[in-house]
């Protein structure tokens, strides 16, 4: 999920879809373009994508990041992007594409799950609550857009089991928007604070070790029920990580975390 400014929305590609409006699409084995969209991608992975994929593959978050992603810090950016690494073959296919299709389909990333719709988080000039904007953007080769199956955004999200993905991506996009300004106070994006922020959002297993094996819980007051959930529940831990990054990097107060 990208962040966009209100004044830029009109220039974005695709047809904007509002709540209650419909689009036509259907993808299935046998359609002429099946799996063509799984090639030569710049596919951004968000923190919840990593949680689902590493659990599905039986890996730690760190092992998944090492094996399947490229971590890129773009010029002028203040937080790295995590991209799914393509296979080293002529078509540069997705690493999870096999002869039968997507081998991680039940845990596929948010971008794949939401396709052919793309969501963005739009911030107005007043700095108020951002709005989710959605665009129907199938590529030119996509034949599914000519099918007669109609969907609303809500029905598509339910069909693709994308509700949790969309919610977590929205939360992450709101945090990423804060990184439009340099928050590192001279330390740079490779300093200790920046590494902590990346760990708390993308390397969730290392973040759990940090919480429970350091003096963290002696220095910060966290409700016992949340501590209990975070020991085993990666989703609860990731939500806590989002709150911790806002507090640790920007000093945004959190009802979950209070200094002792």
C-alpha cells in the first residue's frame, strides 16, 4: 500500500473505485494469461506479509529475509524497502511459482491478494485521518479484466481473505509516511535506532527475543495480557512493534507502552 498526496490522486494510473462501486475480473487456471503476472516483478513485501510467509515456510523472519528478499534503501529514502527476490531464470519468475501455480497461495502477499486492485493511503493537506483510495489496475496483458464476474471492493477482499492483510498494510503505510522526513538525528538509516525500527517491523522473531531476553520489560510497563499474547502470537507482536517504532523514533505516546 502506497502513500499518496491528495493533489496527486488525479494523475495516478487506473480507474478509481469507490466503496460500493464494482469492477469486472476473474482469474482461473486455463485462462490465457494465467501466472503471467507472477514474472519480473518489483513486488514490495510489508511486515505482515513476512509474518505469514515465514510461518508458512517454517522459517524465522531473518532466514526468510536472507533467502527470499532484497532490502533496498532508495536515494532520498529514510527507511528501506523489502522486495521479493525473483528466481534466477530467463523469465525472472516469482520464487514461489511452480508448475501448478503459487506454492504459497494461502499465505500470498497483500499485493498478490489484492490484485488487480491497488490500494493507497491518501493524506490531505490538513494532516487529518488518511483515506484509503483504490484503483483497478490490471496490466495490458491481463485477460481476466474481460471476464463478466463483477466485484465490489468489499466482496473482493472477502473472497481473497484480504481483510487482515489490508488492515495491517494500512497501519504500516501510515507509519511509512512518517519516514518521509529524516527521523534519525544524524545517525542515518544504518544507525542503531534505524536497525531497531527495522527489527521491530520486519524481523519479528529477533524483536521477540529483544523484548523477552533484554531489560525491556523492566524499563517499560506493558499490560500483562499483551505480554502473554506477544510470547506466541506474531500478529499481536507485530502490532506492538508498530507502536514501539512510533514511540521510539518519533516519541508518539502509546497506550500500550509506558516508561517505568
